[in-house]
C-alpha cells in the first residue's frame, strides 16, 4: 500500500511539473530589444529595455502578445545632430562621424545656402547643427509598446 501511495504521489508531482513547464514562452525583454534594434537605423541603437506591462490575448483566433516597455536610445558611434526644415516641419538627422560623404554634403549645402542668403537676403534655410553626441551617450529615454502574434515559427512582430 505504501508503494502505491508513493508512486501515485510521484506520478502527481511529475504531472504537475510537466503542466507547469511552459512549452510556449513569451517574448523576453532581450527578444523585444533585438527586434527594436533590427528596425532602427545605425548609428542609433536601443539599450536597457525594461518591461513595464504586458498582456497576452486571443484576437480573432490568433495568439497575440503586447509589451509596454521603457528603453534608452543610445548613440552607437560619435554623432552630429542636425535639423533641417522639411515638408513635415523640422526633421532631425543623426550623422555618424564616420559618414564623411554625408557630412561633406551637409557642409556643402550649408555653404551654398549661406552664399545664396548673402546675395538675396535671408530666404532659404539649410541644415543646422544642434549638438554632437559621444558614442554610448544616451540620446533620450522612450516608453513604447510592441505587439507580436504567435506563428508556427515563433513570435512575429505585428505592424
């Protein structure tokens, strides 16, 4: 009788362990950080992602997962930050020190604009350098959310 009780208890513990194992893990903070960094243009990078909140739902037959996070936008190399008036207002450009061709293009555009403005009066605007940022320096902190859906090949970002 003791043998039956011990084996039953062992079987129950084994079954509980099997059901408590998560065969379907949710996206981790590291996974989300990697996905964000796949979509941002170098020399910018995200770092130090922390999960604030998350939810898992079933929407229209699909397994979906949402994570709210806080992260830091960091300079991946030494940067120059420029603004330029565009069609949608002021655009901001982050240009790496190593991108000498684009820096030369910006310098040429600034010189040409200054020459034009000297000749015809202040009419057009050009790039304006705001500041320089060192490699590894934080540009800003961001709070955002990201959605995933479960597929046969794993979690895929929803756009």
